């Protein structure tokens, strides 16, 4: 449900933005020539002498930002809390084991919590630098967050500039969603609850700004510290309640919440709480899901607008795949099949194209990326897809070395 809503609405928004020359940040600068002024760079008091050969991330939020910047190819490890599917192949690491971080090939670790004295000493001994970058507390802080991450990975000119542009792009995307919300004389009120004990996305938190971005008046706007009193919640009586997974059942059964309109009408919608806490793709998925849920007509309107605006610039050239699309492991759709068919033409795929993005497809994409001078991530981002379908895509010359395994995993 969430994936369908976010995909439909976000795709429409990105289509609109593509016509205005705007869009989500990409990792184009990953393969661009570095600026000689990039290094040394300083991030939150830590001096980095040169581009890190490898990076570990132990913060789900920072991992989300790295993905939004398109810099995931530099990652060598992540904490268990970083559950983003694009990072699933990375080894799990922890600040408590500096040698483990080092053994993964990381010389830098990104964290949103300052290491303890013991952890810092171990990191220093292992030759691993730790950069602490806190989450953005407001929209105004988002550029600071993205710029800090970009600088740490790609330098004070290349990375910082890319980070700033990516933050602006993310905010533009949210603003475009807000603009698309249907105008109405009736106010749609809502709240996001982390638990059934008053944990909420309050007005003094970044998460609290995501509801208004979705066209929903946040009834926890005047509350602070991530808590809303039950009495205040009852007085505001939100029409919609968004909550963490597992909370809905508690709300429906608890006598404390029975008088709420959202409970009576069962307009309670569960979401992954990580979406409200991560400030990259997570926050955009949160906003699109809430907007699409609150305004079902928005999906119909944007879908129609997207269809009427369908031109060659809205799709990847020489394909039917929408511009801005990213395909990755475990995806299964016609776009994956179209990509597989093209990879087969180019000599990279020697199994039947089924539309399932399996391990075999991951390897084929990596091979293509290697031969075509792209970062070998195995993820078919927009840049990779554009190259795959381009007329100057480099075919594989040593295809005889590839095992023809028609029964293998695509």
C-alpha cells in the first residue's frame, strides 16, 4: 500500500519537476573530476586530509542522506539500524569495534552520536576518523546536514556543492507535493504517533514539519519534546492518525483513544517510523504517503497530469521507463524486464528476462557499469539506465566467459 502510494505520487511530482529543470539530487558528481581545492576539508571539528577510501555509517539518517547524494558506492559498512534495502549487502559494524570498521576498508565513520571516550580511543588507534553529524532540526538545517555529509565524502567544494543542491532539490520536491494538494475550505487535521503513550511528531521537530508538507494540519504543532498530552490530543481530535507499525491495534483497543474521530472511523494508518526519522528518501516517502492517504484524489489528479505530460523528456531516452527511475535488487516489474532485455542485447545477460531483479541481474548491472565507466553498485539508477539504453552503450566483448544458466537467478 505505502509503496504504491508513494511511487504513484512521487513519480508524478518528479515528472513535474523534470519539466522545470529540477529534481532529486543524484550522484553525478561521484564520477566527476574532483576539484583541487576539495582537500583538506573540515567537518564539525574533524580535519579530513583526503577523500576517504571507504566509509562506514552507523546512523540510519546519515545513511539515508548518503543514498540521496548518490554516494553509496563509498560505503563499506553500516550499523544494523541502517535497514535501507540498497545497503543490505554491506557488513554490519558498530562503534564498539573499531578494528571491524577498519577491516571493512573504512577510514571514516559517520555517526549522529559522538563516540564515547573509549570508542574514540579505539578508533584513533585503528586509524579511523569519526565525524559526528546531527540530524536537521528544521528545514533550514537540511542544507547544513547534506553539505556536511557531502563534504566528508567528496570534499569542501565538490561534495559541499552537491550536498547543497541535493538539499534544495529535496525541499523543492516536498514543496511541489504541498502545492499539488487540493484546495479545500475544510481543514484536514492529523498527527503522527510513535507509540500509544504520547510519543508524537511535535512542532519543534523536523518530523513535525512533514505533516504540513503533506497538506495536513499537525495537531501536535504546539506540543514540544516529541510528546503530546492525551488531553491535548482529545481536544484537537485529529481526523487522521499516522503511527508506527504495531501502534494501530493498541489505539483501537485502548479506552483512552475511543472518543477520537480517527479511531471511530478507523482512519489510522501505520508507517515505518524510520520514514519520519530519516531525512533523505525516507522523509519524501513519508510525505507522499501521508498526502496520498489524506487526499486520494491527488493520486488521480497527478496520474492524469503525468499521462497528459508524457513526452520524450519524461522518460529515459529509447525506453518507456520514467525519468528518475531507480531499479534495484528484489524489484519485479516491466521496467526491470525492459532493462534485462537491453542488457541481453548488449551481451551482459545470458538468462531469460523475467522482470525479477535478482542476484544475477545485480551482477550483470555491475558488469555493465564497469565496462561503461560507472560506479559498480549493482543498482540501476537513472544515470545507469540512461547509459544502458543509449546508442553509445559499450557492449560486452568477452561474453563467452559468462555462464549461460537459464535456470539461475535473474
